C-alpha cells in the first residue's frame, strides 16, 4: 500500500527550460491523493480517479482467481482518456492499434490493473520499422545497455532475452509495473499534457521527445521504448535483484520501471507471473 506517513510538496511539472507552468505552485501529497490533479490547468480538481488506484492495490484485485487478463483503469477519466468508456474491460491489442493509428508516432498507452497491481500498457508500432534506420517519430523498441543508480554497468537487455525470449515485447506491446521507483507513486498514463508526453518520439532513451510515461508526483519520466537490464532492491529484505525494464529518462527516480511480460490470448492481453519478484521494490 502507499505509505502516507509523510507529506511531500508536489510542484507543478517544470518545463525543460526550468520554468514552472501554471499559477498554483505547491500542494501536499495528502491533498494530491485526496483531490487529484487537473491535467488541463494544473490546479486541484474535484477528483482524478486514476489515483484511486490505491483502493485496488490490495490482493486479490484485478480479476477473478486464475484470470491473468489486463483490465483498463479509467476511473475519474471516463470523459478524457481514450479508453474512458472501457473502464475495467479486458484489454485487447486491437484497442491499442486503433488508437495508435490516430497518432504521429504510431503509439498508444493506457493505465490498467493486473493481478491486483497497477500497470501501464503501451503499444509501439515497432515491427513496422524493423530493419530501417532509427529516426525521429518512427517509434520502436530499442534494446540497450543498463546502468544502475550509481552508474555501474549492469548488463544488456539482450542478455535477459537470451534467457527468456518472452521478455521481449514481440507483439508490439509492453506492460510495466505502475509504481514509480522513486517513492512508489502511481504514474498512470499521460495524466498531464506537456513536452514529455506529447505525440513525438526520439531514439536513444534520452529525455528528448515525448511519448514518455510521466509521474506527476515528482516529475520522473520513463521511456517505455528503451529496454534495459537494471537492478533494484527488495523493499522487505533489502536484497538486490536484476530485472528487465524500461529506462528512466529524467527526474528523481533512481532507475527505470520493471516490465511484466505479456502474452496474447485471442488478442486479449494477459500478464505472465514468472517475474513478480521484480515488483518487490514497492510493498
């Protein structure tokens, strides 16, 4: 569960030039989780709903026993998210493909719930560009080297794929754990509109370009197309583990988010439970 033992000052996300956007500068964490965040104006709203994810973090949420399908989570965003009318419906690849066709980058994403935990699923038209030169707005998955929070080389994403090919998002879909590696906040999908979340893409896993997963609590950014190996620690016992995930592009998060391998079952997105230990940095 999310710890509420301490309040944190939450600032309106900064621009890349360092200028604060909006008139309201600071709200505290408790107010934020209670009232939500207005994505259009950057002020307190009556309810954002997606942050109500806290209410479904206790097992056995997310489906009936043995149900490993991923469900859309759009509570409070029914009128703003492209998947708003699909709240708690099963995700299919066709849903994402149809939405991606409306974009410049051939990408789409959605918040979801799987096996009782929050997740984010992203579709990337990666297979379309296979074998072609990397170029702006031709979004694709890129396997990269990983470096831990101290800058030490950990290994290459390909090393993990060699051990289990299911780790690679071969169906142009990737699912990541929806808890930030900074303070275990719940980023959701594109809760704000800014230069990090706009419909643009640049290769390399840097902070340039948009299509980032943006955590509005403390402005950490993650590139769900930049695949890497990294390390994190089990929050309960402190042990270090290696995981396959997506790269941190910027912000205070120490490392990127772990992925949860998926499989398509008659176009339905289902999660694979073999690597739930990668999620233990949050309890």
